C-alpha cells in the first residue's frame, strides 16, 4: 500500500512539475514559445514522458486554465469575506479581479484569450467567478427583485468594462495608461454599483 501511495505522489509531483515548467516557459517566452519539447527539456524528461501525462499542448493549456479559474475564485471569495455590505464586497471583488489580471498576466491571457487563443473546451472551474459575482450582484439588487437575466446583464456590464480596461493595459503597457485606467476603473465600478442599487 505504501508503494502505491508513493507512486501516486510521484505521478502527481511529475504532473505539477510539467505544469510549472509550462508556466515558467510562458513567463519567459510568451504563449507562442510553449511546446512539449521545451517542457521536456526544462524538467529534464523525454517528450514521451510528457505525453504520458498530457495528450498534447491543448491539454496542458486546459489544465492551466482550470487552475487559473480556481485561483481567481479563491481570491474573489477572500475579497467577499473582508466586507459585510454587498456593495463593498462587489467593489472589492472587481478590484481583486483587476489585481489578479496584472499579477497573473500570462494566466489571465490564457483564461480570457487576450492576445492568444484560449482553450476550445470549457472547464467547470470557469463558473466559479461568475457564480460569486452574480450572487453578490443579486444581493445588491435584492430590493428590486431582479430576474436572473437582469443579474446576468449587470454582470456582463461590469465584465465588459473591466475586462476591456485590462485588455487595453495588457496590449498597450504604459505608465500613463496605468494611472488613468486606475481612476477609470474606480469610476466605472462605482458608477455601475450606483446604477444597480
């Protein structure tokens, strides 16, 4: 039994090493620089070993996408837990979302297809952030008894503005834009929250 556990731990460790190497390569060379051969070289394995764990590069991207959404969901939940009022929670969540995009830029690019093609297959973890946001939006709007469609519309209003600002900043990195967009972000979040109260 102990040897089976050890083998499972080693397999999981190798899997995580592959994912870590892939992400390190992307940080160094961008998403276009990622290949199965480079991953194998980075962790000093042969390419066939990599294929034992992941059938192709798309499978690695899919796994990294899921990990990104899980991490974002946890960070959003932490932001919610810091405040009692749903309006404050919502502002903190979008600020956390913004921070996530710039502290995990390569992951964000993969998750949302900024300057690259995102995974063709959806993963269940993608629903985490959406569910948290719509729950808090519903709480902010509870006095007007909004339908699910209205809540969804308000979420996509937020998402469109904030994701758009993030994409602009990722594509056109500039200190001037960063300062201006920080204010635009705060204004947008505040304005949209006021419009749904």
